[in-house]
C-alpha cells in the first residue's frame, strides 16, 4: 500500500462549475478491513507499536489528518493519525487536509522471493500471482467506506455532472 496523496474533501462539481471551494461539515472513514482483527492498545489508543503490527494489530495504511485548511496562512502544526483497524470509525472536520500513510514493510528481500529451479531463478511471488490471477497481493490492504456529511444537498447542485 503506497498510501493516498494529501487532499481536502470538496464538492468537485461546484469547484469546476463555479470556482467555489466547499467542504463537508464532517468527513468520515469506516475501516471495514485493514487492521488484522481490530486489536488495539486500550491505554493509549493513538499509539501502535511494531510488535502490535506483527501480532495482528494495525497493518494497513493509517489515515493522517492535519490542522491545516485551504484558508490556513501557515502550514499545519499538528497531525492526528487514525490507524486502520477492522470495524473502526474515524471522523474529523471536513475542511482539514488529510491522506493515507504508506504501509510499513510488506516487502521481503529480493533473494527471499526467489527459489532456484535448474540453472535459473524463479520469482516465487510473481509465480504465485500468476496462479491466483492477482496483480498485486503484496503488503497489507485496507477496505474503507468514506462519507462526507454536508449541510446542503450536494447532488442537487451537480446538474448535468451526475450523468
């Protein structure tokens, strides 16, 4: 998982048609999968150790939210991390800068991914991908459902853009 670029949630249609920047009141992320079973540290929910990730804790890309808005005159001075855990829910003000952090690890040494076969080497991961029909089974994945909560009817203002 290489993460997802930093961005502001906005009504793209209104931005394109009228040049107006608007944001949801609240942005939310429901982590359906990605945390290896929902294990977390009860004492300090915001921290995750390397051991926790190895033991089935947080393994997929975490969401990072900064205290920066499009109207900010200075760069962000604080950030919050929402770790991807199965069935976890995160919400934050919809005008804040946010994105997804890349996953740690997930890549083995190149020699570990190959096995000797006759006089040549065979890339074990690529052979497994061919068998499963998968293009990329490396590293942890997360499945999320994201919703922006607005104070107006966004589809109503889209007009022909909905087609």
